[in-house]
C-alpha cells in the first residue's frame, strides 16, 4: 500500500492561530478569591469597621451628653409644683401658643400600668399648660393596646385605633383636678375634658384670680381614627351632599374643609410636643399640623418639664413666615 504523504517541515513548525491562544488563556479558571480580591475585601472591611466604630462612639457620646444635660436641666428648672416658678419661666417669652398639642405613646404589655402612666402624664401636661397660661391642650394617643398584646389577643383594627385615653374621660378629669389642687391649692382654674363626638366632663373655676393661669383649661383627647379616617368620612359626606344637590362642586373649597375639620375634631395647634428621641407622628391628624411648630429633643425618652419649657422657648423664637 502506498504510505501517506509526509507533512512538510514548515507545516509542523507552524504556530497555532492567535485566536486559539487567546481562547486558551481566557478559559484558564482563576480562583474566586485571589490575592488581590482578598486584600481588596479586607481593606473594605477595615474601612467599614473604622467608620462603624467612629459612628457608634459618636452616638454613645452624644447620648451620654444629652442624658446628663437633660438630668441637670430637670433638676435646675424643676417646677416644685409651684405655679409661680412656671410663670417665671414663661414670663420672658415674647409670645406663647394658645393651643399646645402633645403625642403620648403606650408601651409595654401591662395595660393597667401603662394606663396609669398615660393618665399621670396627661395630668402633668394639663397643669403645666394651666400654669403657663395656655388655655387649650390636646393630647394624641394612637392606640389603647400595644402591638404585642394585639397579636396575642387578636384584637380587631377598630379597637386598635380607638385610643385608650378617650375611654376614661371622668378618671382623667379627676386626676387633673387633684393635680390642680396640689399646685394651686383650693383656688384653681376650671377644667373641661372632652374628645371628638364625646360628652364634655367639666368643672368650674374655684378662684377669682390665679396669676396668669387661664380661667378655664380645655383638654381634648385624640386617637388614630380622628385623623385620616375623619378626612375620608368628610370627603364621603361632601360627595353625597353634592350628589343630592345640597352642595355644588364650587362650594367645596379649602375654607369649608378647614372649618368642618376644625369644628368636628379640633382647631390647628400652634405647637406640637413630641417626647421621643425623633419626630414620629404615629398617625397624628395630618390636616391639623399644616403650620404647626413641631418640637422634640434628641435622645430624650419620657415626658418631662424640661421638654415642655424648651418647646415653649423654641416656639417663642420661631419666625412664622407662612410661605412668604
């Protein structure tokens, strides 16, 4: 048989195409964590740890500084249940709000303990407002039960939004009257405690002249369903009246909505006090705080007189431009 033809030496020595060599180089598996990637990741981790440590140290120092400062302020500016001292604190203010609002929060699982704390805090705010010459105080409390208790007891959404303070108007009225007696003695201002769509619990004034305290203090209790749900109900009512030709679409204006919400719920407060470490409105009625001055202290927890008096000073120094 004839032997196969021999290849020429030039063909044997010919190098493979460049595309083949590139493919071979690209197909070489590299380690997922090479030396460079490892060093890069370690550098990123080191920078992150340094930033996290510096920021954590800053937060701890700030929290400690504020805690010590608030404790010192609570001792230096303590009212000692003396109306004259509170009057002296607000005497230098060039303006005072006629309507102050506050947000209280229910925490913990013990319903009786939390209710007692909320009632005492509401009474303290009421008597401080009376001593400062503020005629109206509104207190917002979102729900009557904590989220843990809601999950355990499987309460309905309606009960969660009802608010616990609104259910105890006579007890809150009695607690505030007792605080009035502790501050003012036998001659104290009149008091009325109410809630939207609820009866008023009132008592007359027992004194003829009580410093700068108002003759009658009005305390209004609010809950979650007095906010967005009230606006939705008003919108439905206006729509039904428009369909029945009792109102024309041109009659539904901002002034009408403002008047209805102010009469049905409350007028807009001039100062809103938050007793938490940051601004958390918890579903506060949104229409009522369009032009409200909101005040809170960083790293603060709990209701205290130093927050109340600082809020009044902040309001006195604020410039109300109203969009100008």
